[in-house]
C-alpha cells in the first residue's frame, strides 16, 4: 500500500481555489483531515500499514501555527511552520502504531513487531512547510506540501522484531532495521 498523495493534492488544490471564505478552524480541520487520510493509506516497504492516532493533534498544530502568524505584528518567517512540524511529530507521529503483519523476513511471527525509533526531523519539515505555504500558486502549494510531508515520512525509521524458525522452534530475531513510510 502506498500513500495516496494524488487525492491529497487534488483536494488541496480544490480547497485553495474555492471561492468560499474559510476561517482558521475550517482550514486547520481541512488540512488535518487530508493529512490523516493520507497517513492511513501509508505503510512500511514490507507492507505494515500505519495506524495513526486521532488527527486532533494535527488539527491543533495547524491552528496554533495559523494563529501565531495572524496574531503577530511582524512576519515570523519559518517559526510558525517549525512549531507546526514539531507538534505534528511530537503529538501525532510519536503515537503512531503500525500493523505488526506481515512479518519482516526472515521472521515468521511478530514479537512484538514494528518499533519506531526516529520520528523525523522537525526543522527540515518546518522549512519545507514554509516553502509550500509560501508558494505563489495553488497547485504549487499542494505539490510542495506533498514533497514536504513525503520527505518527512522517508526519514521515519525503526526496528522490527519477530521470531525466526529453527529446528528446535522459533527464537527471537535480531532487530531488523527499517527506514521510511511510503
């Protein structure tokens, strides 16, 4: 299963081009829902499907960033986007679970399965989100958001542990590293 960035991109373009006015709350809900929907379609290369927590933290992160920008008398530059990225990683990704099946070769049974050790770099994500939201055209905003979020997901990494078969029965495997959510 691969993350459905095509639907995300189309939805973002349509949302940004729509003529109806949107407040920070509506916009934050929209981006949180779209992001969460994509994450639910993502998996590790071996096929372990992401099982994200509630998208409430992502909504709160977008709302915080939008309010910071609106309430500041000066341009804050990348700072609100760093807050956004940091909150997405610290409140959403740190609660992320992955289906333990299928087992990673050579294991045959998860024990316990997928562990995340690194949740990505908030500074890089913040800069890429800043660049995306400061693109001058709707399709560029959408495509740059896809780039920002997918680049972040490529950095998420961890270990898989399971049981491997032996003539005397299954034994714990050494930790198997994995990198990237796709």
